C-alpha cells in the first residue's frame, strides 16, 4: 500500500476517534455535572518510507497517533432549582460517593433520599460524609446544607437544627487530576491519584452545576471533523483512481 494511503488511513482513524469524543460531549450537554473530553494526538514518524515493496531511509513518513483523551474539569454554569436536596460546588472540590466498585468522585449534586434514609445520587450511590454515609432519620425535615457542607435538619417539632453529617469534599492536585478516569454516571475513579480534603470550596444549596460542554463549539468541531474526513476520503479516492489508470495504461502497452 502506498504511503499516501497509509497516511490517509491513519488520519481517518484519528478523525473517527475525535468524532466519537465530540458526539459523546454533545450527547451529555444536559447531563448534570458532566465534564467535557478532548482528544489528544501526536505525530508518529515512520523510520522508513515504503511503497510497492520498496523501502528507503531517505525519507520519513508522518502519521497520526491517538494518545487518548483529557478531561476539561472547569466549572459548569450553576442553575438555581430551589430544591433543598440539590447542591452545587463553587470551587474544585468533588463529592465523595460509595459505589460497588469503591469510592468515586462526582460533581453531580442532584441528590435524593433512598428508602433507608441515606443521602444518595441519582443512580443510588450513597454520598459519604466525614464519618461515612449521611443518613436521615424518620421525622427529619427542613434539610439544610451549609457552605462548608454540614447537613442539618429539623427533627420532629424541634426548632433547633440537628446535624446529620458533613459532606466529604475532596480535590486533586494537577498530577492526580491527570489520572482521573470517568466511571459512568458523572463519576470519576481516582486511578491512583490522591484525593485531599478541600477546605476552600463552598457548597451552594438549592442549585445544580450543569454540564460544562459548550454546545456551539462542539457542533462547530463536529462539522470541521466531518469536512476533514470527507477531504481525506476524496484524496484516497484520487490516489486509487490514479493507480488504476496507471495500471490500465501499462496493460495497453504493446509487448
């Protein structure tokens, strides 16, 4: 296979991967706490150029190699809901939740109370406080969450707040952020990174953090990727047509 075809194929594979990432971002534009992804590519220089069974070291061919994705952890816009169980975080902190796969970290603050009285995420994962899962008792009402993450309630007819726990807010340094892996439902796996208690971020009750996906940017990027893929396909078709034409002309040469 000619070098042009190999280079074009590597570019198409990279574009397909990038299109998948952009499509996933667009699909999660309305997912609470979702963090957008971006693709990372690098140049790979072939040690030799090859074509028609002949190799040479006089020229090196540049290919595209997919290195993976990185997460945009910037804060999304905050929407006021008025629901006392909805919380958003002003800062870099994450909520700590318990899943069957272990502790995970999320910015999805659309919380609920399950049948056992535990504070849970929309997928049923218990929200962890500094002393374990945060549980409410029968008769608790008027739930409030302080900016520091302290969960308080009014118990029965009492007019005095009773604390039910303090949210375990954690953040990651730059090295640990780079290790975070998405684990579904807006949660992240630390993947060897080290979460540390966050004392600077603030909790905002009655609001949620929306996805940080920029819809217009992602739609524009999708059109650019589609256009680039079409251009590469046209180039490969031209190369194929030229090769076919050359073979046909050689076949017509008298012996």
